[in-house]
C-alpha cells in the first residue's frame, strides 16, 4: 500500500471548475483503477487502465476523464459535467487483474 | 446486469462471538474473490482472498468459503475483537471482458466489548 500515493488528501472545488486528482505508484504494477465512494456506500468503478496509453470506462465514467501516459501515473480529472462530485476518491493498482491495492484517497468537496 | 450482492448491511456481535458475511455474484466465469476491510476514513485493506480452484482458505481468525455452484462466498471471523469493527467489502470480477473488481455494498461490523 505504501507504494501508492494520492494527492491532495483534501480538495475543495467551486462549482463549474475542473480539478485533477493525482495517483502515483512505484510498484511496477501494470493496472490502475479509480473508484468513487459516497458516505456509507460501496466503491463504484470510474475508469481503469490495464496498460500505458489505454483505459476503459467503468460504471460511472460520465463527467470524468483520465490519462495513462506513464506506467506510474493515472490522474483523474473531475470535470464540470460531473453534477455531484463530492465524494471520497480511491485509486488502486494491481500487478495483474486480481489483487488490488489502494492508495490513501482524496476527499473532494464542492463548495 | 452483472453485480455482487452483500448481506447483511450491518452486523453487531459480542466480543468473542463469530461473524459471517455473505456475498453472491452473477457471473459464473468469476474466479477471484477478495475481501477488504475499511476503517473509518481510511483506505480499504485486502484481508483475504480466494480463487475458484479451492473451496476454503484460512488465515488465523479469518476464513473465506466459496461455493461456485451456488455462486456465493462468505467471510468468517472467529473470536471477534473490538478492533475487528469496520466495514467489510466483498468483490469479484464480473462481466465479459471486464478486468476490474466489482464491489459489494459493504457490511458494517460492530463488535461490542
């Protein structure tokens, strides 16, 4: 777990602004994932990437965008099209497509 | 659609008792079933997992059982302790071509001292 970092820990956004959440891993994992967690809820998949320069939509991709230009990095942009972005965002990585290890999360609040 | 259902949503036990959480999945091709523990405000931590070629796996006080025919798997915690109090999530890879975990909705376990 210590090899996956997310920044910032807390993020505040005004309505209409795009914000980018950082996720970095030094575990040499091929696969990376973004999940959203709302209070008292489970984890919902936003996007995932199995290899550099390739990614797939998850269950709730609308209003979000990602890039995977480097193996170590998988940033998530929350766009103004995401109507209710306040949530806890978790990044994960995996050496294959089984075990996933999570970063510490970013808590995004829309003001 | 393809999903993972988890029950119960909340579970309260006395310290020393056992706790059981159950999940069902829809995709018969699923072959990997992890369990995560999440403490308040923290990241989910993998506590145990099982693959479809075995029916049970144990790690100290924690065990997971898998019934592939019935498409369900369960987490068993014995001799519960207050520090076991957390939210537990099951997961599976479901859906053709999908190579990411789908999570259950979570079980809040409270161990009463």
